[in-house]
C-alpha cells in the first residue's frame, strides 16, 4: 500500500512534469491524489517544499541507478565504458521519463538561482552523470583508446549531446532511439585515439 506522502510525491511529480510547476496547483495535486489540500500541507510546508522533496527523490533515484550500473559494468576500454554509459543514460531516461521531463523543465533552474537546496540537488544529479563520462575519458586515456584531451570538458560535451537527444524525446520532437547508433559513432569519432 502506497503511503499518502509517497502518493502525493508521485502525483505531484507527474503533474509538474506534464504541466509545469506554476501551472499545477495544490488543488490539482489534491484532486489527482484523492486527498484534502490540508493533507498535502501536513506533509509539505509549501508547493515549493513539495517540489524540492520530488527533486531530492529524483536525485536519489538517479544516483542509485548509476551506482548500481557502475558496480555491474566492467568495460574492456575507456571508449567502451563511454559507449555503455551513453546507452545506460538513454535507457535510464526512458525508464524514468517523467523524472527526466521534470529536470528538463525551466522551473528547477529558475528556482536554483535563489534556492541553494534546489541548486545543490541539480548539481548533484548532473555531477554524477558528468563524473561517469569523465571517468570513461580518463580510463580511455590510460588505456589509449581515447585521445589525450581535457577529460572534464569533453565529458561535458558528451553529456550535452546525450541529454539533448533525451530532450528531443521528452518533447516528442524526434525518436531518440533512432539516433542511438549515430550518437555512438559521433562520440567515437570525437574521442578515439587515432594512434590506437
């Protein structure tokens, strides 16, 4: 049985991702959850507090998924690790589509400008993702499958490419799965050590 707090979080996350933070009222959440507005305020001080609780949950879910992925994954080279990390990111974005859509909305970043807790959650999420790509570049430089280059900057470029593809999918602009092999080819060309 789902606890009321969890039901409120799940319903609010769905509504915020579909309609946006400003366009979703506490009354909308209460109606969709089947609870009184007072019940929501019993668990959360404000709509912003509810949003931050969702963001914290998103952060914990993504970190947990990637930590599990890291423990289970044993690539042969840094370039292979990069390819597997990209594929896993796309898989995770599809599995957690509402959560990623929420991250791709404008509101979290506006809130992060004035709310250090929100900023911290967003930084944790994107640093986790960036760290995985950076580790792949560093491993590839050690095993010589990836050319010498600034690891963090190139990891950021890869993350931007992959996340951009997920945004296409989130907004129904293009089928991200249809570009999977082309994305991997582009990353290989960008990173591959020509002397390897």
